[in-house]
């Protein structure tokens, strides 16, 4: 049974400051927690619903599991409908940046759902490195963690001040930025190593605009009758698909 102090600490991890100071974050649901474990992340404690405890004990006998009631799990959860398990993980230390063929750079992505979807999509397309400016939503925000569906444990994700991003990359890197008025992506010949900069839907690329050497855009089927813009995660997915599959 979790103590009141444990539950109180757990609840504080909704806030970025508490996560940074403690070095812990929360992941929930069997799928996400299992993928975190498979990705090599270290759990401090895994709280499992009584009815499912035997199954988890059999599969993860060497891990710090604790059986809880439905009411206790509800108090340990950030979800509207808790599902079987809630786990406390240590935030892993960032590895040294090693540039690969393609890197995604995110500027001012503040929506947790967008951030999580971009991380999951990068994982799908085999892009291992993501660099976030400091004004992006924290990747260990509970909503981000859940929307990545475990992909957060598989990628290298870095946080940097805008002024410190350029020095990560080789001189021959080609920086592409997604804009509404750039070159049609279907007519763009990408050169590598490449860094793709994605800004927020509301403001676009702000703090990293000086890095962009190639402005690219995604054409609408009908410019006379189309939405004003694309969601940032949708735009990122289209660009990643184009780069990786053409």
C-alpha cells in the first residue's frame, strides 16, 4: 500500500519543476510502462492493480512492484480512467549528441499532444535524434509521455538553448525549415546530413529562423479552399515521410 507521502510525491510530478528537482517522471498503462522497460529505463516503483499483480509479478519478478487497489491507483494516476499500472521512472541522463543522417529540431512546440506525436512519428521513421528548444513543452510531461506510447524511451531527445543548437551540428549540415511560403516539398531535393526545423502552428519557427537555409512547404490540394495551416505534428509527419520514403 502506498503511503500518503508517496502519493503526495507522485502527484507533484505533474509539475516540471518537481520532475527536474527529483529526477523522476510518471508513465501509465500496460503498453507504455512495458515499452519503457523494454527501452531500458529504470523504474523506481511500479504500482499495479491487485487483479493484474500476478501477471506483472510473473513477467517482471525482479522489479519493484507493489499491489494497489483501484482507489489507490486512481490517486496515483494522472489519467481520467487509470488503467492497471502507474510507474515511477528515473529521468535518464542525456547521451552525448552524435549527428545522424536526419535530425528533427523542434522550436516552441508547447502542446503535449503534438510533442508526443512527433516523437512517436520520428521513432516510426527511424529518426533517432530530436533537439528541442528550451521553450518546448517538457518531454516528461505526463501527457507527452502517454502520447509517445513508449517511443520516448527509444530516442535521443535533447534540450538546448537556441544559441547552443548550431554547435551540435557538422558544418556541412543542411538546415530545412517548414514554412507556409517555402519551396514545394515535392520539388525539393534534400541533401544530407539534414536538420529539419518544425515550429508551432501558431507562431511558426521563431528563435531558430536564422539557422534555416532552405524554406520548405507542404502544398494544399486546393489553395482556394484549404485550412489556414497544418497541425505541427501533421506537418512533421508529412515531411518525415517524404524524407525517409522517397
